[in-house]
């Protein structure tokens, strides 16, 4: 999986806590409290899961769009994952990010 995405961890440069604090602080991102970023796509986009539903739905959040815009675009394009398993399976069908 590490060839396809950068998972955020509790320590270091890609700290999950710092990343989530930063996207919430960026007012233009309109990042809801229920959304938790957990991975980068290799191009500054984030994958995030929504804690309001179970199993958690996974969304791609474009770096140039608000969270709301990215979620709406993902829903319209069918680029929303109904679970982590579905997200992981899709990830493995792609070319490695690095």
C-alpha cells in the first residue's frame, strides 16, 4: 500500500493530527468535524473518511476544492468508496504513486 498512497501517522512530517487540524483551520476548505483525513494520494489530495456512517465512507478531497465540493463531485462521478476495503481494492488497481 505504501507504493500507492502516503498514510498519515501519529508522528513525523505527515502527522494525522496536524494535517486534520490544518485542514479544519483553513476556512475555505469547509472541512466538517465528521471528516478525518488519513492518507495523501501522492499529489497533495487527501483521502478522508466520514464518521457519520458505518462502515465509514471514504472520499477523495481535491487540494484545490473545499471538502464539500470534493464530496459532491465524488458523489456525482461515483468516486466514493463505501468502505476501507473498497477503497483499498481500488487503490491496488492503479499505478503506484512512487
